[in-house]
C-alpha cells in the first residue's frame, strides 16, 4: 500500500498571488498528475509527469506551472490567482505501465478572495 | 469529440434498491472505462473498470454493462447501502492514454 499527501489542505489566496501546492507519494510510482475539480464538473488534467524528469501539459495548463522535484514529489503553482476562484486540486499517481489505475490524494481546496 | 457524459446528475434510491448510473461517450477509440467513487473530502478511488472487448464486468454488488455499438455504459449497484452514498465518476482512456472524466453522479442512499 501507499499514500498520497497533499499540502496544504486549505489555501486562501489573494487575487494575483502566486500559490504553490505540494504533493508527495510513497507508492514509488513513476507517473504523477495534477487535476482540477470544480463543483459539478469532472476532473480536468492540468499537468502530468510520466517519469522523474518529464513534464507534460494537460488540457488546462494555462495559468499553471508544475515541477517534479524528485520521483516522490510533484508541485503545482498557480501563477496568478483569479478573484473568486474556488476549486479542489487533486494529485494522483500511477505506475508508468498501468496509467489506467490512478491513486488520488485528498485534495487541496483553494479559495481566492 | 473527446467527451464523456454522465446521467443523472444526482440520484436518490432507497436502501436495498438497485441504483443505475449512466455514461456515454463519443470517441470510438476509447477502449478502457474505469468508474471511480469519491466520498466528500477525499480523492476519487477506483471502484471497477471494463475494457471495450467485454460487455459486462461484475464485482460483488457492482456491475458495469457496456454497449460498444451505442457507446454507452452503465454502473448498477444492487442492494444499495447507505455507505454507497458518494459521487461516481465514469472515465474513458483516450488514445494518448489520458483519462477523460465525466461530470459525476451524486448518489444518495436513503435508509
């Protein structure tokens, strides 16, 4: 077994602020993902990293940067928070050979005032 | 083209009844369909999945029925329990191996 830890659990930011969300996994998985979940909508992929030195844009990458510091950690930066933005950011990981099965963290809840 | 649709948006059934959650897609190249279950305050967790070569997948009280010709699938939860109350996401694997997610069905089981 393993676990995915996301920090912080809650994040309140100001408009225009740069905000960083962190994710750690101890599954020893190669592949990691960042998704955004808005109320009433499905998950949308922001960035993913197939292996330690890889970084790929998802459909929602504009406005975000990501960094895969090492195999176990993957960070997401909101480059300029938008006023009244409210969403949950989910980190996930999988093996490289079985990307179909993704394991998720509990999420970081973002509110921008 | 790359869309996954789910219905209904929310569903309430009585304990012991069968809940039926629907999913449809447009891209005929999708060949793997996982269903994820999400409880409030948690991330989604894989519940059950099916590959397009099969028309049915069963795991205990959870069964996926898949109709490739109509590009539809459904998740049946028999003998529903209050602990099954959650949001259920249907997803599909695209040709670039990314998962395309539906918007979810919020299921409430009344005791």
